[in-house]
C-alpha cells in the first residue's frame, strides 16, 4: 500500500532501524526491489530522481509503483533530489506520497524559503517532505580540514533549518558521496557530527550516497569485462552505527546499478546464442534482489512491515 513517509520514518528513528530507499529507473529494478521487500517483509521507499523521471516518464513510473504497492507492506513513492520546483509540484499533484527538495547548493536563506514552499504544497495533501542541508561530497574533495568541515552539515544550522522549514525528515552530509568512488583514504563517516545533529534535530535523519560498493558484485562485473577500478563505498559497520544514532532512511542507488551491470555482463557472456531480452535481464534481476535483501537486513528493516 502506498503511504506517506512521515510516520514510517518516525517509527524507524524511534525503533533504531532504517527504511531502505532504492532509486529505480525501470520495471526490472522495481520488481527486484519489491521481490526483496515482499520476501523479508520490509517497508520500502521507491524513489525516482529527476533524471529517472526524464528517462522513463513520470506517468509510467507512477503507474508501475501503484501496481507494486498492491503488496501488503508499506511502500513510499518518493522524488529523490528534487531541485526543480515545477517537477516537485507536478509529482505532488499526480500521486507521489513523498518528495525531496534539495536546496543544499543554494544560499541558506534561499534553501529555507524554497523548502517552505514545497512543505506548504505537500502538507496540504498530507505528503511528506525531505529537505537537505550540507554539501554531499566525498571527504577527498576538500584540500584542508577547514574546507571539509565547512562543507558538512553544521549541527546548530541543521536545528534552525529543520525548525524554520517544518520539513518531515532531513538529509545531512557527514562524509558520504554519490557514485561508486566515494573515498580515496579513510572510509569512515563523521559519526561524532551525526551524534551532535541527532541531539538537536528531533526528526528522522537521512543518509544519501550510502552504497557499500559490494566487492563480490564488483568481482562478477569485472570478471565479465567491466573496468570499475578503485571503487570504495561506505562500511557496513558505519551504517549500523549511524542508524543507532538517528539515521532513519538510507538511500541506495549505486549498489543496484553495479548488480544490474554485473548480471547483464554475465548473461551476455554465458548466453551467446540467446536473443530473448528477458533471459539477459533475469540474472541482473536476481542479483539486484539479493543486494536489496542484504541492505534490508543491514538496516534492520526486515520484518518491520
């Protein structure tokens, strides 16, 4: 069933688990995620970026997720990293149950103002809003300690922002990064910063860029020709600690992309005489489901539906 994220994420923070939020672009990814959620009885957030909406079409994505949400478990349809207010407003009108406005690259006051506008639109329809403050980049992107610290979420500012905007959840920057190449040196997150933020912000906190970049999945992809190189993700141990400290939603995209890539490469190699696209997609789907199940177990969401 389609639900708003608000009460679900509040429960997750209260009970110290995290709701897995998987980015989808097509039917194969959606079916794989839902197979995992159904088997493990996990609530799930299905999220689409603006690029995914551009690629697949908002109407197609909404229709697919509505069918998926016939499963007897909580399903949230969420706009991920929405920056275009027109797209967010359309998503609210057309049936998304949660939206994110990402104004993290804007000046603080502009971020507040635009987030307030999204909150007004969404709350009128009982739709949840995720906002973001802090720069989501890798620790290696900053040449000195001062620059690195300034890029990450400042606890006092986060508290003021959450109060001013009335957002329902808050994405924070504590050292994660999008993509497969998150770290060059130490991979640990700034958990001390997270603890300070959690003490001041009594809302569900969100961790973006949190894929683990699974070594066994990379091994499969590279065995069949991929050139992934020195990809490094977030440690499982850090994810567990972050959830205990207040993270209630964890975003996963890269890990599913890697699984899809590995499965397709393996199938193309092993099935040279096959011309049925479904046969090529099957190994990818199975591997994505396995990866999604690992995340649900790691986040503690299994059995929480």
